[in-house]
C-alpha cells in the first residue's frame, strides 16, 4: 500500500460521521435526510440510515464486502452483500450484488482511479458471488411483464 493511500485511509477513519451526515444532508436537501452513517474501510462495511423527504420512517441499508477491481485498463465496482430493512429495496439490491459494474472512464477522474482501486482492493472476492434466493423470482417476474 502506498504512502498516499495510507494517509487517505487514516483520514477516512478520522472523519467524524457527523461531518459526513452534514455534507450528505446538504447535498440531498429536499430529497432525503441522512440520520446515521458508518463506514469501516478495513472490514468493508457501510451502514446508512436515511429518511426520504416527506416520509416518517427511516430506511436502513447495509453494504458488505465491496471492492474496486481492475485488469490494468478498466475498473469495476463489486458488492458481495447488500441488504435493507425494506424487502423491496433488498430485492433491488439482490439484482446488483455479485456483479461487476464498470466504472466509466471520466478523464477528470482517471488519474485517481488507481488510488481508489488500491484503497478498495478486492480481498479474495469471487467474480460470481452467491445468487440470492430472491433473484430468480425477481427475474421471473420481470420477464413475465
């Protein structure tokens, strides 16, 4: 791990959740309000609790074992596990879990993708993750329409 990525990793750990929530709420004003946020880079876990604008209840989302993988030229983002306290959102997350999502080559971000890939390097993450038992039912319902 390079010195720069070690410094960034320390900065991420030291960034207070309250600051992230404040910035998130500024950006999402009129759309949603973040009420909780936790991010553990070492264990690759994220928890977000948000309240959609005009709603009373909050929505919790947990992501685990995420990574950026590269073949040297292209970069892809993968999530191994994702769930929510809302069944409909868990079903949507089941459609994206275990798949490699290509990160678009944006010229302004290209110099930093290597650093992001180093920070979020895959730790023995299989390309094809386990299929959620809900996924076949969801795909079947989509095809039926």
